[in-house]
């Protein structure tokens, strides 16, 4: 397996695969509180921890995967500026129209390819995501996940802000064997306006997701750094240990890199 994962913080990680550097949901703003939009149902949201690595430390990337552009905790102001230097940007179809600049919109199970430096291609396939329970995710706006694949490469599932186990099961059935799952966790919720509904995977559901994904190694992202996350990476690790699958979880500390060519147990983790 050839994959390196560097954690920037929040939903932002850099995946090095097939000679390409791929960033998920770029967020580089410092800690702050963003105003909400009551008419649009957008709550006040507070970022509590800044990125462990700045734009200059991350360096150039080849591909950006933006699960959705319309929530500040998945694409903030600095992240939008960062996209200008990225060769290939993939997001939802609606998001691509808003972002412009050559961003490519993917529908579920639609694919695009990016040339690899040493030859061959990285295939990027859009997969479904539901940002909240039924009746809510339809109102929140479209979100998409991604699957990365290619000859001689691990198959990597990036869930995006998905809270649905039904979706995880569908992706596993349609894609087949998944080697690494980058799951957006943390049990995101806003008690005051959305009745405490989980908008991303809770710890319990992240365990169930791992069971649906067979033997995939799980890397959690978007599990801390914002006030609306209700569960920590340490609690997630405890849940995986209790379920007897702790060896499948790699919790990468912000600023650290996990090399999945090496033993998973030696990867930097909390």
C-alpha cells in the first residue's frame, strides 16, 4: 500500500498517492467565530483551533477534494484562496458552478481522472453523502464524498460530511474493496437549532461504518477544532478498542504524517 496522510486539522488532510498530492476540504483560517445566517438556517459557528500547518508548510498540491463549498468549516476564506493554486478541484455540481475557475462537479458515481507524474491515472469517483438525517440533509444542501483509485494504488474512500450508514453500505457495495477510509467524524451537531441531530458520523456510527467497510484502515478527520463537534478522537479510539477493531484505526495528530507503507501501529496517533 502506498499512501501518506498528513493531518492539517479539521477536515483538512493531505493524501500522497500515486505521485500526486491530494488535499481534502482546505481550511486554513485562524480560530474565530463566523456569523450565521438565520434566514438560510446557518448557525453561528466557532473555530477553536487553527491549522497545525500553514499554506506555505503544506506546499503545492495537485488535487483538491471539496465535499461542499457552502459551509465555512469545510471551505473557509483561506481555503478558497488556496484553491486558486490547485490544478484540479473536484466538488459537487452546484459547488463547481459557484467556485468557477475550472472546478469540476461530480455526481454520485461519476468519475474523472488526473494524470500521474510517472504515468497512468488517478481516478476520482464521486459518491453520495448525506449531511444529517432524512428530512434534514435535503435542506442542508448537496454534499459529496470521493473514492480514489488507480492501477497499483490503494482504494481510498473520503466520506465528506456524511452521517448515513446506509450511504456507507451503498458505497461499499458499489465500489467493492476499500483499503483506506477517511471518515469525517466527531458527531457534529447544533443542539439549539437542529434538535441535536448528528450531521457527521458519531463515534458509534463510525464503528458501524468500519464494520460495513470490511477490513479498511480508518483515518478520522473533522473530529475536532470546532465548537460544534461533540465527540473527540480519543473517545473514538476508545469506541474502536471496545468494539475489538482498534488495530484498524489510525488517528493522525495535526501536523503529523502517517506512512501507511509502514506498520499501522507505528503511525503517529493520539
